[in-house]
């Protein structure tokens, strides 16, 4: 009996079927933008989407369509747009291929987490987490309620305004408030509180970042 041809064939088959760990990794479909904005004027939904697409492309993830997680009061059809309706059904994974949420229900019932809500380069967002650099920048623009629907009057005029008389709803990417308070609404990744106004995203702990999803 000569087992060697059989063993060699089996090894080749196993190698071709295994594909390596990289082939088994889920697609990257979520990140927090590394790009910041000093005001709430993001160029509207189109400008925010373009930012997500550009950042994804810079790290080799531009092969799919990316959308900003933002709600507006007047969308392309002159009707309100909910952020949750822009991002597909899930699941979503971060740049480390870690699960963010399996579906919309799970996404909108979870809290922020500095170790999961990473930017497209895999970096944590400055926040209230232990050891975080300063300044705090965990306020992420969303214009949304906790369920992902529009928060009226809190979208910086649909992300086109840098005025002092309008504001935006923001979430905490790390799910933490002052003194690491992790109770709602401070734990919310998408609807923790309103920004001071749209002329400056820094007060109260922001930098004008957005969430990016690939549906």
C-alpha cells in the first residue's frame, strides 16, 4: 500500500478549502470617521457620505458604498430621512472584524464602547474611558433619537449650517458620560445629548465626527 499520493492530495484539498483566516474574516462595514469637522456643516448628506467613502477608500475598504449615519428633516425627496434607514439590515463589523451588531434591533439597543466603536484605522476615539488621551471627542453627530429616527430640530439644518442658533443630537462612541457615567442616555452611542450649537463642535466633548456604515 502506498499512502503518500492520498496524503498529498488530501493536504492540497485542505489547503485550498481552508483559505486562511483572512478569507474567513467578515467584511468591514462600520467605522467612526477619523476626519473631524469644526462645525455642523458637513455638506449635507451627500457631503457626509462622500467623507465616509473617501476614508474607507484610504484604508482599502472603498469597494462598497458607504453612508453616514445621519438623520435629516428634508431629504432628497423633500421628506425626513432616518439614519437607521440608510445603513441596511446588518450585520456590521468594525475594522478589527469584531461584531458591532447583528441587526437594527441589536444596534439600537446596545451602548457605545470605545473598544468597538473604532475609526477606519482601528484607533479609539478620545473619550471618558480609562487612559484616554485628551481632549474628549466622543460626541458623534447623528441628529437622531435612540431608535435611529430623526430628532427634529437637531440636525444643524440638515448638516448644512454652522450657525449658533441651531444644534445637533450627538451620541457617545464610548458609551460614557462625565466620571465614566454609563447610565442612559449617556451610554447611548447615537443619542446621548445635544451639542451646544452648530458653530463649534468641540464644546461638550465633540470634534464633528460621524459614523459610517456600509449597507
